[in-house]
C-alpha cells in the first residue's frame, strides 16, 4: 500500500466524476516541510504557528518568527501555505507569556486562549503580523485566526494586520502581493453569524477537533469520552452541511482542517456534504488521495442528503456498508 501511495504522490486527486479535491496537510515545524513533497499534498492547509512558541523557553523574537515563516514559504514553493496565528493558552500554556495571569482555569479549552490572548496582548499579535507580512513579501500571505467566536474578533485581528501593512508601505518596505484573510470555524456560535462574517473574508477552515468538543460539550482530551461521540453523527453532519451551505454562491473557500478529514469514512462524508478542501495529518494524505479517486460525488451526495433527513440507526455502519457496496 505504501508503494501505491508513493505512486499517487504526483497524481492530482480527482473524483470519478472529475471533481478536483484539494488534499492539503497540517504542519507546525520547519521539519515538517520535507513531508509536503514526500506526500504530494496540495499545500499546507494549517500551519500551527504556536509550535515555535511551545518549543521555546522564551517568547520567540520577531526576527526568529520571520525566519521560520520565510523558510516555510520557501520550502512550499508554489504550493499554498495557510498560517494560523498563535493558538496558545488553554492546555498549551506558556509560562513566560502568562506570568502575570497565572490562574488555574476551570475550563482551559473555553478559557483565555488563542485569539482571545492575542487581542488582549496586542504586542504579541503586532509582532506576529509583522513577521508574517515581512516573510511573505512579494508573495501571497494566507492567514487565519483561531477560536473566533464573534465577527468583531476577526475584524480586530485583521485590523492589526492592516495597520502593520500600512506601516510597512509607509516605510517603503516590500509587502505581500496579496493578503488573504480567513477564519477558523471551531466555536459553534460563529456559525450563526456567517451571513455577517463571510463578505469580509477569503476563506473559512472548519476545525472539527474543537468544534465537536464544543458541540457535544465533551472534552476532546478526556479518555473516557474519546469513544462516546462519533464524528459521523447526525448532529455534526447536519451542522457541517449548514455551514457549507452558507458559503455556496459566495467567493469564500471552505475546508476542514480537523483530524476528521484524515479518516476514510469521515472524508467520504465530508465530500458528500459538499466539502472540496481537506487539510489533514501528513500520514493520511496518501490514503485520502486514493479514496478520492474512488468517489462518485453525485452518488455520495444523494446518500448523504437522504441520511441527513432520515438518519439511519447507525450512521457509521450505513456509510461503511455504502462504501463497500460502491467499492470505496
Ligand atoms: C481544530 O480544532 O480542529 C484544529 C484544527 O485546531 P487544533 O487541533 O490545533 O485546536
Ligand atoms: Mg482548534
């Protein structure tokens, strides 16, 4: 099988009916970059910038951040990279950043984390935005924000980037050719504000890891709950369908960057819901590219539409049997 995946490396993933599916990979370190060529992924759909912060004992200086982002873009060549601004706090606590705020949180996943920290500690966001803008000089910068719960948070984050961009222009420094702003959708409340939010951004990336923990009110790291809720449940699938529907007819790319997209039946379901962009763990790129080539979109779409209205007693079993019957 490994050999078969290697053969697929340079093959673009089209479904049987000829639809191109973007199969990208998640990354977070310079050392992840050689994997892009090895797997033949379409790009980096999620670059978790907090990794550099987590492996460092002090706050990474702006120049160090710039160097990392530039190296990542150089390594990616013509393939796109989506940088996510830092998602720290919660369970990824940084003592050096939170020294004046160390209070144990009752619910760290729902606590002071990600963009919430970045908007309160504006210096952090200013430095990161400068680093990203400088690193992407002369190229396209794709940047997205984690844990956005309301549209104003996206606006505030984008405004920091825009003011840094203005400053760089005034200094006659080279800036990116284009800056594309996006948003993670991982807090359910944001899904209710898409009509307001979508006209202001270029892409949405659904973070199903956090989204499912919030939808089910079930800690994603809790060992006793790990098996209890299924990604292939009507609640999640209906939710994801509605989110996708909200983007139809708009100039907004939508994809999934949570672990869900790297699993076979889940990827099949997502494609059946309308998703055409997946960013997944590198080891899943080969298997998912292979899966894509077996899928007939009209067939899985009509099965999913039927199941969303009349859910089978066990969605996973139904999908699994359907996949077998369709030689997927
Ligand atoms: C997610 O929440 O689905 C996601 C992709 O982000 P992370 O796993 O880094 O929280
Ligand atoms: Mg997340």
